């Protein structure tokens, strides 16, 4: 199944790229003008156009499920790291400028 990520380096998309790499899932970057997010925000992920997932935390959880749906112990460990990364890496990866931009 093809995973397509609509995002940019200035968003939380790099977290999705990192997770996909760790989970050995291939991602294709999508054309932002065709972003299926209901409000055109990023990141947004599609899976063969049957699934649309938005919000970085939801995307990270979806990737984890996609990588290993049958191993509960491994899934628990991965979910813990996803939650940690989504909460803890924000201040490191996304520095806010004095005018409030990332």
C-alpha cells in the first residue's frame, strides 16, 4: 500500500518522516495543492486514497498500526516512543520566532 505524506520541513512532517523510517515504511511526498486535509493543513497522510489521516499524533499512531498490527508488546513500546517524540521533540525541532512563526 502506498503512503503519501502532504507536508513540509517547517511543520511536524519531519516527525512523520522519522517514524516511517524507523518503522521501515516507504512514504511518498504529495503535491500540497492536492492535500486532502479538510482544512488544507499539514501534515496529512493518505494510504492508497482509502484512508486519510491528519494531525501528527494520529498519523504517527496510524503508521505504528500499519507496521505491526499483530504484536501487542511491540505496539505498546512503539506507541510509547511515538507519544514521547510527539510531545518532547517539538521544542527541539520547531523553534518559534519572536513573531510567533515556526
